[in-house]
C-alpha cells in the first residue's frame, strides 16, 4: 500500500504543477483546488503546490481565502505560497489581512529575524497586504 501511496502522491504533485503552470485556462480545476488548499493533513509539498495553483487564478480564486489563511500558519513553503496566492487574489482576500499582519509579526519576532531571507519574507507580506488593500 505504501508504494501505491507514493505513486498517488507523485501523481498529485505533477497534476498540481501542471494546473499551476496552465493557470487561468484550467478553470474547471478551481473548485477541487479550493477544497484541497483547505485540507491540512495533505503533505506540505502538495498543499504548497495547491496554494500556488489556486493563486494562478487570481481574483476568481476568492473561495480559497479561508484555506489559504490556514496555510499561512502551516510550514514555511505553504505559508509563502499562501502569501503570494492571497496577493494574486487581491481585494477579495481582505479577510486575510489580520492573519498576514500576525504572520509578519511572528516572522519579525524570530531569533534570526535580521536574516536577509526573513527580511525579504516580511517585505513580501507587506507587498501582499498593499495589493489586497488596493494600494500601489
């Protein structure tokens, strides 16, 4: 059973990657992706890809906002993908702003907060909040 599960995971991975690459033309996949983003028991790399794929639909993916908000507090890969997806969704993701502000605060409070990667992450969160609030 384990090998078939590994196969299943690989299949999901490549399917999600393809949808993410296709973007808006894969509209039929959006409802399923919205559901997948909200499943916290998914493997980190799959949830990260699901968030990335959802983000490729822009504002049409507004139903994914609750799942993406949950992803913000998961592992770093899901979190980064969720931040970018929320930015792509734009003003329809306004409910996520408090979560984004909390995440930014959490990243700023890390012991190695002055690391360039974490500084860039805080900046990315700020840019996403500005996009959601319709600011340049």
